């Protein structure tokens, strides 16, 4: 199962916007929209509230200028951003149909000026976790794009609102489709699936799984990948034009899919990305990460009570000098990594007014409002920041 809630995304609305998918056996897809508005925090808050009032919630609201992201509902349920196509409920087509509203205007493609950051990568990782391929089956999002019903019903991948049958909007405009995939990282630069970028529309799964500490799937690398490839060849399940190597490519995915089908799997269970059962059947065991590998550095610990004391005494306002600087610096570094605190204040050890303002923005990202987003750390918001940025919290 893929990601349902994206770590770091603010919770918007009540969290219940749709229901189960009508065609869960159909390929997974994502639809890109634009809000036809400006960007920035004020626009994010205003548009976010409007979409709830209008009962037109997507799954995701994204600001391309600040990398701010909000989520209305779980990705494995439907959203409300599309019109039906007659009796076909377009919001409920596919294994998933992830709807993304970008704070931008279709007349000025957001890929011309955007600043994608870690939240965008987290969004794309969540999309790929559902097996949505790095393809644009309906092609360009320029004005006049076609709305092919057969393509929409049968092809997984990325679509614009302009491609959806039964709808008349032409957003998101003529965005650079390749830039969307490149900004995600981890491969995916080809605009039409496969490594060659052919326009065949074929859907090749391009997400990764971790089994016993090792990564498998598109972009994974290591001797364990070579071992899988050699075992697939020995089983007569080869789609290789050259011998298997240490880098997992589409050829490995297609070869592994042959193995899954040989075992009797079908549908999304035979998408070419290993599962524990099929991998053990292939190799006879589940390889693990080398015991001799160096252990990761221990996570630093932040004392919540120290941090609260530092924020309330506010040494930035000259109320007694530096307070619990070691704890504060860890949080400052995390806020900087989130794009919420400038480098000029990110290592001074002072939980002053600037850091309080930055932490309040983090609280709003987590879905807090009013007095719950006053910039004074709380346990839940601090643990969420630590989980994302590598520190532990002592309550």
C-alpha cells in the first residue's frame, strides 16, 4: 500500500473529502490543476479555506513559490476537484486519482518560476508509492489539449485538468511536464515512461520498496540488485537487452514482473516491484544490509521543556542571554531545512522573535491554528519536525 498522508503536509479541512474508488483495478493516476490565483501564505490560507467551503477539495494544495503543502484527505480515497463525465465519476477513476491544486495561473506556467523543495519531493514520492508511472499519457497541457476517454480510462500516469473528459477547464496550462518529473529526483526525467522517453504510453512502475534494509525498484543500486537480475535470468524471466547490473532500471522491473506473473500474481501485485514473498521465492532468502556497514549517527535529542523555556524567555529580546542554546540550534537547523528560517538566524542558539515566527509557520503546516500556532513548541509539532529532520524529543 502506498502513502496515504504526506509527512510535513498541513492538514486542511476535516480530513474526510471522498470515498472509495470506483475502479480500483484501473491504473493509478494524478491530475494537476491550478487555482487561478496568486501564491504566498495569504493566498494559501484564503484558497485553502475557499475550497473547503465550496466542497471542491483536491487531495493536495501546493504553493510553487514557497514549497508549502497542505492535504485535505487520504490519497487512497477520492477527492472533489473534477466534474463527472456523464455517469463516470472521474474523481473515482483508477487505483488512486490524486488531485493537486497548485497556487498559480494557467496563463503563466508555474514551472517557469517555481521553487520546488523537500515538500514537492515528498509529494512526488507519495505519488510514486502508488505506482503512478512517470508518464503523461495525454501529452501536452497546452490550450486545446484533447480529452481522450479511452486514454483516461486505461492509462496510468500524470494528467492535466485539461485532459479529463467531461471537464472544460484548461489548467494547468503549458507547464514543462519534464520539469515536474526531474524535480522529484530519483530518476523520472523521461516524459513518456521508460528510459528512452518513447511516446508508447507504456506504464512502468517507478517507485521503491525497502525489504530487510535494502532498496528495490527503479533507481535502487547495489550488488543485491545484480543478484536479483541474475536469478531472474536463471528463472527464464528476462527482459534484458544487456546482462543485469547493479542499477535497477525498467528492464529489471519488466523482468521481475515476469517472475511475479509466473508465480500467479496479477494486477498491482504484478507491477514489477518486489514484495517479500516473491523475493524470498526467487532468492531462497531475504538478503539484509551488511552487518559491517557503519551504523548511522545517533539522533540528537531536544528537551521540550528547555525549548519552551527558551522561547518564552526570548533571549532575542535581551531577557537574560542565551538559554538552552544546544537545543535551540537543533530546532533552528530543522526550521532552516524546511525553508522557514533564514541562514542568518539558523545557528545563533536564540529562540527569539524570528525563530518564534518560523516555528509558528511550522505549526500551521502541521494543521494548527490560532493560539495553537503561537510559535511556542508543543510535543506533537516538535515530534513531527524531529521525525522529518532527524532528532528525538524528550518530553
